[in-house]
C-alpha cells in the first residue's frame, strides 16, 4: 500500500529515473510522467518541467491538480491521489486502460451513462475538469468503464463571494458537458437526442474557436 511506501526512497527513485531518463511513461511541455512498478504496485508520478520561473509555475499547477484530486477523493472513475513527494512530484494511482482516442467502449450506452455520473458528481464536489475534450484525458478501462485523468486545468469553485471564479466555474461545467456530448456522439453531432440536447450548449469560446478554424480551413 502507498501508506507503507518510504517517501524518501520514492524521491530517490524519481531522481534516479530522471538522471538516467528511465521509467518514462509520457513527456509533454509541462513535464514528464513516470511509471513506478514494484511488488505488484504501480504508481504514476508527474514531474514539473523547466527551471526557474517555468518550473515554479508547473509545480504550482501540480499542486493545484493535487487539490482537485483530493476534493474528488473516493469518487469512482477518478484515480486516487497520494499527494506530493518533496512538494513537487505528484503521485497518483495507476489505472490500466486505453485513451478513448485509441479505443471506443464496447457498450457505449453504459460507458457514457457512467461518464455522465462521474461528471455530475465532480461538479457536486465543486470541481469542473475543463479539458475533457482532450481524448488522452479519458480512458476506457479494462472493464470498459470510464476514467478521467489530468486535472491540471480544473476549476475549483471557491466558497463565498468570488464572482470571477464562479463565472469560470460555470463556464468549465459547460465545457465538461459539451465534451461529454462530443465524445458520446463522436462525428455524429447532428443526431444528438432530444434528451441530451439540454446538456449541449456551446460556449462563446467554442464558437469563436470554430470560426477561427473554419477561416484557416478555407
């Protein structure tokens, strides 16, 4: 169990992996993702990228992501978060699955019903993902269930009077449900059911982005 894992040894393993450029699961502009696998235990460890101010900002993003995961603790379809090692390395449960980019669920109706419930419960906890449209952030697990990843761009609703935060949170909720519709109906958005249409309302950001895309496709 993660509770029995020596965090100082895990920190040393992380730094050795970075020095030797080993155990790399993925690499992007924000940082690297390592896969820790030992004694039937698998963990995903996210590493901030860069130096100086860039690294500071990416570390802040990982800390924000950790807060999002902690607020969603215990929800099905969300990886468990084990906090930060050395205040900078985010440690998460490894979930076996394939990005929906590479694999569509066999039972799509059940999959997207479960995904809708995950999104609804996330919002009840005061977290909106904001980036579910990205196909790498949505897994089809080994038992054909959804799992949502990467809460780096998530909006956490603040308590009290915070009008800008609350506006962004409401906007992010619409992004989440719009992404759900787009994944569910894939390339067939003209056939959205009457029941699901109530959940699909393009934001002004999406409308502008679509116009820009059309302009460059001309």
